[in-house]
């Protein structure tokens, strides 16, 4: 299967727009967002997507594949409409992430990186969502659903399968599809950047404590101190 001519022309135009964001002579720097672009078309980095990236960037297809297989956000087989990533690492795992994943796996009848028969949901174990202050956390298409329980997680996937609008804890007001969010990750604005909160009280608690105690960050070391240390080491014959 190859892209239809109009689809290929549209993707190539978008790819050129991505490349134009980088300094002249550094087109290869555009590869990562370009992989998100082709993933927004078919829901994964397909052979057609790899070929298009290679042609536009003047790279070989094995070079493109080497990058696409390195990062877990790039899918090498068709992904579901909603990618449900359950953090099972460290704090999230201890606070219920493992149980959430196991129960969702049983309910959906899929394992890690597998997609439900209706094509709606791909279930994934996530090593860290960088949101330990809201553990346990689920990310749907890279949007946060904080402080989850097995019950809330079950309700979430049920709504996703039924087509009921769901609302991320932080982020846009309404959950977007995997393909829609992939286009955003390719660098094309979706107009939703200012919707919903981006942080919460737990996120800023450390700053609040520091302000209450008048704690200050360490000040930069005087560069002359480094000169003195270097002179001392030289005098001792140290390297």
C-alpha cells in the first residue's frame, strides 16, 4: 500500500513546513516531528511513512527505522484511537498502578502494547509519566488523568469505548484522538494550549514551602574561585 497522490502531496507539504523551522543545512533535525506527522496519518509509523521521511530528508529507510524503533512513542503497528498508558514504575506502581494495569488488561482482554478488537484502545505500561505528585497516573494520548484508582480507570476506558467525552485532569477540555494529538506533537498548533490547568497544588508545594521559609537557591560560584583552585592544583603538580 502506498499513499494516495493527494495524501502524499499534503504530507510532503507539511514535512517541508517542519523542515523550515530548522536552520538551513540541518534538515535531519526535523525527523522526530516528521515521524509524529506520518503517525498522525495512519496511527503508526508505517512503511509508507518511513519511505516518505527518507525521500524528503535524503536519508535511507534503515536510518529512519533506526530512529523510529528507538523511541516508544513511535508505534510500529496500528495503534488504537486512544493510547491508555498506565504508569507502573516506582511510586505509581506502589500506589496502585500495577493493580490498575492488571485489571484493565483483564477487562479489555489485551496485554501491553496490544489493541482491543474494536480498535478503540491500546493498553501500555509506561515507565514514568513524570507526575509522581499525582500518583497513580494514567496518560491517554499523552494527556494526564491523575490520582487514579482501579474504579476510576475502569470508568475511563468504558467511556472511551462508548464514545462518551472524557476530560483530562490537566490539559484540553475534551480528550482528542491519538491521530489528532500526534499532529500536535508534530508541531502544528491545535489552539488548545490555554485550556485546562497545567499544574496543581502538589506540583507547587515545594515552592510554597521554600517561600514560607524564605529559602533561596544556591548562588553561582565566583569564577575567580575556579582560577584559584586551578593554580593550586598546578602548584602541586596535579592534573
